[in-house]
């Protein structure tokens, strides 16, 4: 029913009264997008699919029991952190530019640097919890200049498509063969 079938299924399981838990030792292999166009299509599908799942399960907001508990917590969390806040985050960049030109540039850079430091610290904490290498952490500041703006645009496109009633297809990722090489499959 949705392009984010994992999100849709997770919501359905929780609404039915079951628990979904984190399995630390689970393993999955997948191929990541290899071009910016493929990344855009994948993130667009995920963003749009998440909104589809939220819309499909919107009645959970008024249900009783586990479905209602999820609706009033989980759906609102999804709406807030997957849609509303990311839609507002371009304001950070607007305020940065405004502050650099019309306010005290030093204070503006300190505020922006503080936000960046919080992001780096929270990323480090997440990596620590998952026992991951800290080597990629240096990339976090760099994502502020390309990846974040791409995600803004993807989300805006997804919201406009959803509001316009546009039906989005699967947009299958073109495989590069990296996974089969990793697994020794021919």
C-alpha cells in the first residue's frame, strides 16, 4: 500500500498490540545508491512512503489501546521529526546567512558552531551505542553543505507531490553489483 513498506508494516504490527524491538546482532546487506540521482530517487521514495504510511494509519490518533498509544506518540513523532522539523530546517541556513551579513558574524558563527557541535556529539553517541568506528565522524560537518540541502529539496518535493495527489512509483535502484561481489554471488 505504501512505498515505505517497512514503516507501514512496523506501524501495523504496533497497532495490533505487538512489540517491535531492536536486534543488535541482526545483519542485512543492501546496495546503496551510487549516484546523486539514485540517492535523490531513493530518499524521495522513502520520504513520500513515510508520509503515505502516516496517512494510512492516521486513524490511530483516535484509537484506544496500543494503536492509540502509538498514534498519539509514534505518529506525532514521525510527523514532527520526519516532516515538520526538516521542512523548517532550511531556516537554519537562512538565519546563518542573515546573521553573517546583518548581525554580529562572530556570534552567528558561535551559534552555528554550537549546533554543529551538538550534531557531532549526538552522532558520536549513536556510533558509540552501536559500537561503530568513529572514523566517519569527520564527515558530519561536511554534510551541512550538500547532503542536508539535498534532503530539504527531496522532502519539499515529497510534500508537494503528496499535497498534489501525485502517485509515485517504486523508482527501483539500478544495481551496481557491489553486493554480489561482497557476498561472492555470481
